[in-house]
């Protein structure tokens, strides 16, 4: 059970490019801004440190699990600001070194890693004529949900395309999730159609807060991402959001309100299947 019942969370939005150092500098600026706003839980978007020209470019900057410039940066930022930090995604090498896993490491205020979720559902789709994505060409899928019991509450992690699979969130809810954190890089096409709908639905279905951090803008590789990073309450209300461009969205999580809603509207207890 959490120690803090009310606290500020922050969703960071970026428009990352192909230069890791520049992206880390921008992430540090935004994390600092979130910290100054009082955030105790901060989430970065998917691919925050690197948006290359091709999916295979991730292999060139991939790190070994537990060590590397990007992971060291995240640990240092969490410790410097004394907050819980969900590190967007970091490309981690597999044992053979020929593929990566999209991993979301989570760090505590002391800079220690608390856990690391590896994206289960890979984005292999054609979103529009001439705009196709094949993450499985260089990525391996993870297989295990991650729920962390922290002083701020029970935090579940999902990444981007995972948002379309309610069974993952239902499993996290079964384990006691109170806050879902979703780093993403939704395309402009799918984001306009479904992003807000999906984020709010996951909150309503599971009577939880959702901190959704998206890439938002135009990228050097020609890609456009949707943005609209947001924090959503357990009743599906958008507490704060940011349309596009780099920035920070903050809102207050109130676990007393969450349990008040769950007590009056106990849908999670009414499940039959």
C-alpha cells in the first residue's frame, strides 16, 4: 500500500531525433522542469533517446541490460531530482546481439532500478498506404507484465501498441494496479483516431489513473507523431494534456479519490470472466 495518498505526476512529451546526446539533453531539461513543478513520478515517451531513420538503426545504439549511457542517464536523473522515473523505452540487446527489446526501466529516488518492462505487443501494421511499420524485424517481444509496489502506489507499465490490448491492463488491475504509465510514439494517423479514446478507456475499464507520455511532432526521419500526452483520472477525465511539441504535463493523483470511486462503483469486483 502506498505511503503517499496525493502527489504530482508528470508526463513528458518530446519530438526526438537521431542524436542520442541531444535527446538526453532535452530530456534532462524536461525532467528538471517536472521536478520543479513538484512531480514525484515522471514518465518519458517511447524512443525518447533515439528516433532513427530506420527501425534497424536501434541496433547501432542498443545497450546491454543494466549498463549503458541511456540507462546511466536515467538513473542519474532519478537520483538527482529524488523522484520515480519511467524511462520511456531503451533499446536493450538480446543475448545474441542481433535484435533488441523495447524496455521501459523504472528508477527510484535513490537512482536504483526497481524493474524493467519489455514491450509485449510489437507494432507490425500498415497505418496508411505507404506508411507501414515492422517492429518485429529487429525487435523481440517481451512476455511478462510488470507491476511495481512503490511508496506512491502500485504502478503498471505498458508501451504504445500495448494500449490496444485490454487483457494486459486487466491482468495488471487484477494484481492491484492503481496507476498505469504508458510511454508511446503513436503515429499521427492512429493517434488522431484512437489515442485519447484508448487512454481514457483503459482508465475507465480499470478504475485507475493513466499517465500517458507520447512523442509529439515532426521528426528528422520524416515521421509525424501524434502527441496529446495526458494524465487521466479513474473516471476517464483528462486532467491535463499537451497537444503537440516538447513539454511537460502535470496533474495530481489522489488515491483517496480512486478508492472512493472504486467503492461507489465496484466494477472490478463485478467481473465474471
